[in-house]
């Protein structure tokens, strides 16, 4: 059981950079207009 938990945690942690990039890209595209106005 501990090995399954370790494997799941390792997979979750290793996927983090991809999930983070995906979230940033989603926010960038969905809120493009707002981000543009805030940058002025």
C-alpha cells in the first residue's frame, strides 16, 4: 500500500510543471482582454 501511495505522489509531483503551464496558458487566453487593460 505504501508503494502505491509513493508512486501516486511521485506521479502527481512530476506532472506539476505541465499542469502549471496549462493553467497559466488557460488564464492568459481566457483573460487576455483584462490582462491587457491592467498592463496599461
